[in-house]
C-alpha cells in the first residue's frame, strides 16, 4: 500500500494559525450528495482557497445568521416602490412637492423589509412547487 501526497499540504504553523482563537470543534453534521453536487461544492471551495469542510462550515453559519431577506433585495424593493409611486404621480401630471416625496420615502423605509421578506417567501414557495 502506498501513500500519495495530498496536493495541498499544511505545515504546522499554518495548522496552528487556523485554530488559534477558537474553541475546539467537536460536533459534526453530514449530508449525502450526488457526484455533481460534490463537484460543485469542491469547485466553490477551491475558488475560495479553502477545504470543502471549512468552506461549507462558513457558508452554513453565514446562512443561519442571516436574519431576513438579503440587503440587496430589500434596497431593490425600496427603489422599485419609490419609483412606482413617483411615476404614478408624474403620470397623473401632478407635481411632486418635497413634502409628498418625503412622505413616500418614509413609507417605503417603513415597509421595505416586510415586502422584501414576503417576496422572498413567495419565490421560495414557487421554487418548492416547481421542484415537485
């Protein structure tokens, strides 16, 4: 039986540096993957210069800590709401006084996260329905 060298070798200082400042990891989770899924994860990890387990841990923890819809989605929803409301007024050939703009902007800021969350949930439901 011959041992082959791993394409990535970690010297002792690199291994110690990676574990400094954190408690030991003693729990694990696992998941079964198809071969294409495994290749996809391996490529994503390699593109980030990380081992699959390290990359997957970071992605899972980041996803678990996310407390709502993506910030980009929230701001996109806000921009869309603002634009639609302003275009509606312009389409009615009404001037847009500063006070009216301020009122619209305040309302958008108040509801943008709720609407973004509803859109994200709606998209998730549609994607789940398509998968069945």
